C-alpha cells in the first residue's frame, strides 16, 4: 500500500513506463511514488483545494492535475515544479488528461461538460450531457475518442471529431467516478461509488469483470502500461493493485487454476474470488475441488 496522504485518495495512475504512480488527494496535493519501492518521490503543491485528478503525459515528463479550485495545472514530473495553470472554469475540474501525442488536454467538469484544449490554451471542443455531471475523461490510444464517467452511473464513449456519443456502458449502480482505456484501447476500466471497479470491452460496450474488495467508494481506476494490472484508489484510504488476467478469467478456468494450487487449503475460493467469478455477494466460501461448504 502507498501511505502518506493526509486526506482521501481520489485518483491514482501509472506513468507510461510503469515505474511511477501519481496520486491525487483531498489534502490539496498530488504525489509521485516509485512502483517498485512504494516510496514517495515528490509532492506537487499549489492547488488551493482538493485535487481530484492526476495523470502523466505520454512521455512521462509532465503531469496534469484537476482541482476543486476550478483549475487544471501542468507540472514537471521530475522537478515537481508548476509549469502552467489552464484557464479557470466555472466549476470543479473533476478530471484532466493528456491526449496520446501530448498536444491536447481534456477536462471534465461538474458543469456537465468535457472540454478539450490545445497547448496554446485554445478550446477545441465541448461535449455535454443534459442535467448530469462529468466525473472523468480519458483519450483512446489513437486520440480519436474519449470516454467520460458520469454521475448517472454510466460511462460514455465520444467521437472527438463530431462531438457525438458512440456508446453507453451500463452496469454500475451509483456514480461512475472514473473511466480509462487500456494501452491498446480494447478495454475500459471504470470506478464507482458502488465500491467496485469494472472492466469493459470497448468494441461491444459489454461488462467483462467486476473488481470487489474496497470498503468504500472507488474514486479512480487505471491500467498499467502493459495492461496486466489495474490500480484503484478508494475512500477507504487504500490503493489496490489487481491482476487483470485473474479478474477476467472465465469461471471454468478460474476453478481449474485454483484446483491446481499445490498447497493444502488453497483450493478454497475467498469471497473476493467468488465475486470475480460472478457469484452473488451472499455466496459462502467455496472449495473448488470439493463443492460448497
């Protein structure tokens, strides 16, 4: 676990090479951590209120943050110095992200819009959903689309060129706080106030897996660069790392893998594992090789 923030951790994301993680918190800071050591490397200070979002640029040299102070800020990821403050919006910048080529920044706001800006601080597009709140925004790897997380419990995929909605991801039972693509664009991970993160197929907009274990709302979720892991940040003041292969494994393959464990007692699926396998929350622990106990 990564410990150091003095408030709720609202966001967590990997650097492009996977060597660092950046987190954002209600304590008005963003922090950079070493993935291998879980040690704090730097603290980004300057926002006047809670920092809701933090993300690395594609080359890992910069970080963009979004805050309750209605600003998005760009930072040098090595020196932790503030480079630029984007024009102040009329409401909280809930989420901010770089495009894959690093030329554009997308911002999601509590005013129900997602806005895309270029490096010259010129607004390129405004995407909006009536009577809703944009909680998060992220680009596809090719930069042609974005995915937004909304307070109505959905995530939505948009075409940037036309500003049109392409698909709606349905399954969460409460606010979707964050949404992000895998590096190859084939999957999306969402985080919700329903205490879960969920993995989706981008092409079909279908749910693949549900990640259960956090004891409070999940504020953020993101893939590692190679797509093998997911990091989640929660109001329970923990950051968790998940194995994507295990989480998305079909039930039959999951049971087969558990049965092959050589140590006594490890054929028993925990409640978290039965949840990943798709069983209801009230299902008792199962010994995959002996049946329900």
